[in-house]
């Protein structure tokens, strides 16, 4: 027999489907919703529905967008000759939050992972190649994660883009700001030494 | 809690919740195991990014619940990080790892197989990527796991296949069949004497010579046709890394 009324149980089940939310957190969220006003609950439900109805992928960069083209791609102030390739929309948001990049993006929606059977065709690589071939881009910056999958993706993209005569670069890898050399792994240290800069 | 220690190679690593990782390891003492590394995504001291695939590590762990071990610490022995600097090394290395993942059972220790994996990852890390490594690795893994194909005599009539003589390879019979028996076997593929010799040599050669190995193009092509298919026949399913390898090699 269930502990709660079926409607509450149902709400807990739905909330526990969210990433990082277990049954306990889902119960806490469910009771928060039950305690809040009807207007707040309607506003939450409405936002979820509106997001599902209105949000899609930008047809240029494949970032999450409201409308056909996202705010970054439609902004004439951005440098459209500089293309930054990221794995997921979250990575794009992290770079945007840093506020230092003025170019445009291309979101792959994943990374090559041979062990999971994810190859280039499951990603937005063909769309990237077509975009690069259309011209107007001078540099492609590969901002994939420094993981085996991210490395494989960057190596593959460099292999297919470099013959087109464009500059292909990868974001630097090394010791994080505030990090401690003592606890940095060998691979990261090696990358830091390889990518050192003259001062 | 009783803590244990063993050497391991990271086969697979996946996110679990906000900060944990679920890792699949091939270990010296326990064979293949799966474990949870609590807080590994944020850990700057206990795991320090040492749980990436291909890493050769020493782990401290305890037995956990539901068949999962609980990883307490992972120290690097050899990161094999040069593998991640070449797309073909990544593809070949992933194939090695997938073979270990799919062909072995959990907690079935096989120290020889562990050493073979470490040796091949070392070769791949230190030498230019060659497709020949895959074929030698396949033959050695099949041998160590008891699936060694019979190459010296017909698997049906037991007639000796003389040196340099071609034959047919039957996936169902787990080895070669002679010209006389070939008509009775459906789905067998022709195999030259040179390929049979190369496959035998792959089992006998000193692993120190693997970095220099080079097959003739027709031997490479025939063995590529036979060995991965034989392994998939034995497994009863396809291998994901092979599919990705074919996709990227075709581009």
C-alpha cells in the first residue's frame, strides 16, 4: 500500500524522473508544491508547458532557442567568422556566462563515444561541415570536454575540417585557477607544460 | 569496513547523479568489476581525474551493495594519455576495452588477460596506430578465454592443413574447414595460407615485437573479415566500437 494519496504519489513519481532527483528529494519538492499557493503551482506548470511548446533548436547553431534562430546567431554584433564548437547547450551557457567570447557557436549534442556506439553520424557533425563549407568562417575553436570522448570528437573534427584550409584550434587544457599542482594528474600537468606561454 | 587493493584498467566511466561516477574496471585480482566512486566528479585528491578510460590505476575499495564495489581511492600507475591524442589510437583502444567488457564475466579473475590488456595499451600509447595490433589482440584474447580458433586442421574431418595451403573459415565450427568439407558448410569464407600463418604467428610472437608487426594488405583484409566477425558470432551480438570505427574510417 502506498504511503501517500495516489495524486501525491503520482507527483513524486514524475518529479523523481528529473536528473539528480531521488525519491526523497522528489517528496520534499512535492510537499513544497502542495504547500505553495494555487497560483504558484499554476505558474510552474505553465512555465514547463510553455517551454515544451515554444523551445526548439536554433536552425543555425542547434542551441536551445525560442523561435527559429537563437539570440546569438541573430546578433549582428557577434563575430560570425569565429565558430566555437561545443558538446552540449550547457557548455555554450558556461562559455557565455564567462562573457569573454564574442563569436558564434555550433552545438554537437553529444560527443563521439566508441564504447557507447556513438559515432559522428549521431551528432550534428554533417551540419557543422556544411556550415564551414558555406564560407565566412576563419577559425573553428573546438571546445569539447577534456575527456576521452571530447578528445576523440576534437580529433575527428580537426581531421575533417583542416583540409578545408581553415584555422582549427582547441581550447587550452591545464591547471585550473585556484588549483594545486600537488594534486593535479599527470595528463593535465603534461598538457599544461605543452601549452605553456612565454612571459 | 574492510579495504582491499588491486591494479585495474578503466574500461568505462559514466556519470551517476550530480557528483558520482559508475566505473567498469578490469582488475588483476578480480577480473571485471563495476563500482561507484562517490564524489569522484568533484574530487581533487582521491580520484584526480584518474577514472578516464584507458587509465592504468591502483584502486583501494570495499565490497558494496548490489554487486557494485565502493571505490575509495584511485592512484595512477600509467595514464596512457598519448592514446587520446590520435583518433585511431582512441578507436583501437576502445575496441580493446570493449572486448574486455563484453567477453569476460564479472569477478572472473584472469591475470594473464589483465597483463595482455596493459601490454597492448602500452604498445598503442607508445607506437603509431596499426590495425595489426587489433588482430594480434583478438587472437590472444580468444586464446586466453578458450575460444582459440582451430587453424591447423579441418574442424570436420581433422585433415591437417599444410603450411601455405588455403582453406575456408567456418564461424559455426570455430576454425577452418578443408576443400573437401567446405561444400557441407554454409557461410564459410575462403582464407589464404598466408592469413592462416599470420593468425598462428599472432599467438606465438613475442609481445615485444608487436609494435613492429606488419601484415601484407591481403592478409590484413582477410583477417579483418574473419576475426571481428568470429568474435561477434561467439558473443551473439555486435560490437559498438567496431561500428564507430567503420564509420570514421569511411570518412
